[in-house]
């Protein structure tokens, strides 16, 4: 039996070791420079989907990707169980950050995630079907996500108090099967890019690389490397963010060219007026294809068809929702459509797979749709035109970097190496 003095010494050593372990666990030794989420395309809805791990214990949560979404929202009415969920008290710093204007004084019958007393609220929105909940409580919970060095996935990291909004189950109507909410990547202080940046103190930048296969969203600065060892961030061309102070991403399109020739259009539609109408934005939820004001669309169809027919390509019967369809056997390369930005030598070029859609055997259609005679936004660039293009959003500098098609660099957005670890 050890003497009492030795017992005391051993106890002190064990106690000190326990303190050291606790401190090591409380102080993260790894601070990522960037994070990554895989993104897939649902074949039935054409929505872009991702997945995070949330709550305690962690569970996978499938989300629809919403480029202009204001924040992460999740259905809390069905199956939301977590020991780490915390509501945001009215008047708290979290509520101020979210610019919340509502407060639930009492929520019956009993407290649960999404129904707590003295909790501020927001209005979560399903932007696919433009459906909004009149209220959704603001709160926070644990989220885990994979880090990256830009070339490979790295360690899993946790954010203990990630801000999000509880949504109602009915908001899931119109979303892909199994989806439980929406991942908002918009331009504000409580969007997912802003919260990850705040949690790990990296640049307020993120990049989207969508594809029909498995693409990615990067949070943080580049490099963004695709196989075979191609840093696609080096191909970016930058343009200032345009438009009204909203969470959406607008760009300043000045004209549209086909094969370097400008098409006739009403250029006043390309600017946002005092009522908030006009301009050009990018969206992953509004429609799978680029939608244009009817007058712009009609001009594009007319000029595109004229050039195709001058090459001997036969126009065939329209296939909804597309108007300009052609016999694909006569197509050897497609026309280049340029969205001209701040100057004539800065343009987003759309061609090949980004401009055309194969609707059936032997038929290709121009992948643009009629957005109506009075849309709020004159041009909404849809997912099909964005696929296999790298888009980087610099929230601090209010600018967008775009690559045009990565196919010209012999790679695609599906070529990130998710299989090996950094």
C-alpha cells in the first residue's frame, strides 16, 4: 500500500493531467483555411443538393442549394431532436445580427426546437416555389463540415453554435425527395458563407462549381484544384457585383452578343430601376435554365436561329419549355453567346453544353426560356448555364469571379478528388 504522501502526489498528477486534457479539447489545434461541401443534381427536379451534419448527436441533413438564400433553414417540426439546440433570445446579439423584427413571447404547448418562449424569428422561404412561412424561430446548433486544402478533403471540423432558422414542414413542398431545408449562400451576415468565415476567421469568399454529376461548394479562398491537378481559380475573370442591396447575386450585363455581334435589345431592362425591376442575377432555384424578359428572349431566339440556319442547320418543332430547337445531325459546333459586362473585353461566354439541351434523340434546343413580359429580374441565369463553370463570390469586395466553361481547360466541376484525404 502506497504511503499517504504518495497517494496525494498521484492524485495531484492525475488532476493536472485531466485539466491539461480538458484545455486541449477546448482549444482547437486545427484551424482550416477552407471548407468543402459536395453538391449533386437531383435528376427529377434538377435541383442542386448538398448535405451537412447537424445537431447532437450529429445527423445528416439533406438540403437544396439556394445561391441567393439568406440563411440556412431546416424543418424543425418533424424529427428535430438535439441536446445542443439553443433558441436565440429576443434582443440578443444573434437577433441583431439577423436584423430580426419579430419576437415570440410565448409558444405553446411545450418548448421544442422551433417553438420556444422569448425567441426572435425570421421568415424562411422556399425559393423554388416562392413560398414563405410567416414565422420561423432563429436559433443555433452544432454543424460539422469537411475541411479542404483546395485539392483534397481534410479533417472534419465542428461549429458549435451555427446560426439557422427553423422552418415549417409545408415549406418542403416542391423540393427534392428527402430534402429537409435549404442552404442559403446569399450576401448577408447570417448566410452559410458568412457564418463559416466568422467561425474560422478566413476570407469571406466562397466558390460554386456545379455539374450534372458531383460538384462542390468551397467556403474560403482558393486554390480550387480539379483533376488532373488543374487550379481552376487561376482562370477567373472578375466583375463588380451589381444591383439592389439584397442577398441575391446580380451582375452588370451591358449587352448580349452572338458570335461577337450584339443582338438588338432594350438596354434599359439590363439596369435595375427605382422599383427594383430589371437587371441580371444568378440563381440555383428560380428555374433550371436561364430565363429572360420576353423582348430579350425573342431577340436572342431570332438572332441565334438566323446564325444556325446560315450554317445549314434545320430548325424543327419546339419542345417545351424551349422554343428554338434544331436537328442535331447538322450541328458541328454551336454559336457563342457572350454576356458582356463592364467592358467589351470582359464577358461571360456561354457555348456548347451550356447553351444547348438535348431533349430527345436528334433534337437539340437552345437552353433559354421565356421569363414573361413583366418579370422582376430581366435575366435570371439558371443552373444549366452555370454548370462546369467556376463562380467565386467575394462578399467583402462585392465582386464575382467567373471562369466560363472549364471544358476548355480539359476538366469539369465533377473532377474534385473527394476520395483521398489531405
